[in-house]
C-alpha cells in the first residue's frame, strides 16, 4: 500500500511538470484564461523569465520597475555571466538587480536617466520598454514609409520614436490589448505580452543575422537616453587641440564614453616640432604664449555650436597655460549659458590657472573645475571623472560594446586614428585629415559640409 501511494504521488508530480498553459491558468487567480495577455504571462512563466507577485497573484494591471525589466531581459538572454561594476550612482552593490542592470548597461540596452542615475525602482514607461527591446534586437532604423498616420510612434519622445515604431511595425503589441501610450507606465500585462511577442520574433529570425522584417540597417548612433527629462538629453561636444596626440587620446575616450561629438581644433598653419621648442625663446609657440593678444587662426569651425549644451575643451599645457589657439576657439562662439568642462594633459605641470584664465574669454558660460590627465590615463579614470561632475551627462565604461548588432567602431576608424597619431608625432599637424575635421564618437573623421 505504501509503495502504491508513493507511485501515485510521483505520477502526480510528473504530470504537474507537463501541465499545458491552458490548464495552468488556475495558477494565477487574477488572470482569466481568455485574457489577451494570458498566453504571454504563462509562456514567460514556463520559461522562468517572468514570475508573479506571490500568493497566486500576477497583478496584470500593476506597474513594472526599471530594475524588474532589466532582470526579465537578462533572463531572456540566458542569464549570461558578466563582470565589473555599473557606473550608476543609485544602484546598490549586492542588490537582486545588480547583475541584470550591469549586463543591460554593458550591452547598451540601458543608458540610465542622466546624471549617473538609473532609477531602479521607478516605473518603466511603455516607450522605455519599447526602446530597450529595440536596442536588444539591434536598433533597427526604419524609413518614413513605415510611419503610419495615427501611430503611437508620433506621440513618443524624440529619442524613443524609432523604438516605438519598430514595436508597431513588428506587431509586438496585441491587437486585442490596450493600445500603446508611449509616455504612460507599462502594466505587467503589457510587459508580459510584448516580451512574449518579442521572443517569438527573435525565434522566427533564429537562423539569420537579423531580428526584424522591416530592415537590416542598424543604428550606429548609440541612441538617446531613456529619460523623459530635457536635462538627460543634453547634447555634448568634446573639442580638443593636440599636437602629440596625448590630449586627443583623452578626448577620444571622453567622447566615446559619452556618445558625444568630437571636434579637432586644427591650426590654419600647423605647428612644427621646431615651433614647439620651449628651449628657444624665438620659436612660434614661445612668442605666442608670451603675447596676450596672440590668437592663432583656426582652420574650419563648429557650424552647429548652438546645438550643444555641454562642451568639453581639452588642450596641452604650454608654458603653464592653455595654448593661445584655445582662446581663438573660445572667443569664436557665443557660449553663454553653456556648460564648459576644461581638461588638459601634461607630463608634470598641473592645470594651474590655465582654465581660470581661459574662462575670462567666455565669462557668461558655466565653467566647471578643470582636470589634468597625464595622457596615458585609463578609460576608467576618464569615465569616473565625467560621472563625478554632476552636469547631467553620463559616461559609460563600455559605451560602444558590440552585442551582436552593428554598434561597434568600424575598422577604418581605428586605422584612421592610428594613422593620425603617427602623422601627428612626425609633423605635429593633422596631415591625415581635412582641416577643421569633425566626427561623432562612432564614425571616422569626415569633412564638415
């Protein structure tokens, strides 16, 4: 009798492990079998991707936090192993969401809310959900032909329009469910249903290099911040003058970490090694540095300077001060109200009074304290410095980490950068690139129109 009872119990347990979704509906007392989101709820539950709230409740109308979404997407990816620390100031070490948020950050799926904030306990909005899934799929760019009149994409924030449009085109929303309201909080039912359809989409493209029927053209801009605040959408420029490439290297690290534009300040008449001989009082640089009125001419200009909110300006230390060409640059634009972040490179000299003196040429701008780098400083030190500034700009350790889609630096960027360093070392001028060259953080140097 005892053996028979054990056998019955074992059979019952085995049968329970194979229960179908329709029968499993009784697991949640607040999920009706016929609800438009029921299939998604149970499919994700069976895969161990999304769970209920306990006590037999799923809470379909409840909200979902940003940390919870990171955890669900992390499980969706197979819970890969990650190392390191995220750059957010409001995430706790050892918290249940620590690894998922780190993974999402390193994978380029989340950028935070600006100013080093992730807001783990804040309710995720429908447009944030769409953008995170869009980035995970490969940040596909859809043409205007996909923008139907009356679509939810039109009501989305500017940074979220492409993500929301992609969700609509790929039909990730249930036609029987609630329509997308981009800026409204996403319900647990919506999260389950949309992610379920996203998984089905990925599985349908399992044997290809695409995750979209719309296009195979991937976004290489890195996208915008998920934040709904204007502060978190600040546009950043990193401008630098460099002869030996030490300053240029730090500028490139900063621009890449922030996804900012990089502008190379190029002298109309390039400096030669003889011009920079500090032991000779008659050399060009020596004469300029001792002439308060010297303003070396710059080749080219930043045509859209008015668009930038924050400007990092980098320069080497010459005779204890910023090169006079930096004064030419600062005085060429109206920088009123903009945030200016100075930094310099030097083998031994500090930033000293160089930034304070430069500040006098744009007194109406908001200047932060300056920082000296050795030229050989690591990316981590640059990222840490930027995130300590509290200017509403976030730097990431792996801003352009390749996660399987076309988001990494193209090969010819590295070749051009290496060629530039070699050329600058020899001639101390930008001989490899057109004058006044400007590039974004993810594209090679190009000539401005």
